C-alpha cells in the first residue's frame, strides 16, 4: 500500500519496469501505462492525508483514472495490487476492490477477480479470460491459464493451473 511519496515513486518505477518500458515517461499512445500511473496516484492521494491542494489533486487524478478506466474497459479497485502491476493491453478487466494481489502480477484481458476477497501471491501470471472468485488463496509464482475458473485454494508454489474448474497441470 502506498503510504508516502517514496512509496509512490517505488510503485511507479516497478510498474514501468514490469510493463517493459525503457523510457521514463509514457508516450501519447501508452494508454495502459497512463492508466496505471493514475491508479497509483489515486491510491497515494486516497491513503495520505493533506491540505486543500492535496484533496484537489486527489480528485483530479481519480477523475483521470476513472475516465481512462472507462476508455480501456478496466474496473480496478484502489489498493488491490502491490508494486509491479503489468496489464497486457486494453480490454475488459474487473477486479473487486477487496481483492489483494501481490507484487509483479501480469494481468490479461477479460479477467475477472470477483467477490469473496481473493488473495493472490507474488509473481502470478493471470491468463486471458481467467475468473477468480471466492474467499480463496493463490500461491506465489502461480500461472493461471486462459479461461480458467479458480474457485478454491491453490497453495503449491510455482505451479500452473488450468481448466473449469481449475486444477493443477501435472508435472
């Protein structure tokens, strides 16, 4: 969770690196990166209290975050993702505001992380069309295959899960 300007800089840098960008500022066409920047700044202004300027800046970044979210098809709650978020490209992505996802998450389109407050570990890959819901946990290093429906705990580290309902791929 972003609690200071230093945290904000750290999160923005980790997101940039995980998205694979070498340059420091987004170009005009980098709409997903801009969305992630506005998400992180909205989280910062939401989490840290301040004066009148702080509140105005918070409303400004929240408005930009919401507008880009509508344009991109993203509905992601504040403070769901740790640093290193990487959204593959524009398309429908829904993340419940109570979900908690660890560092370095790669997220593809048509993904739904739904109700029940799922807890997802670090270094998780979530394939296109994956659905994750329920009061479940997913271990670090898990790869969730395309169109998988994850509705139970997967606690083994560095495994691949696929299918409806999801199950481990045999080693």
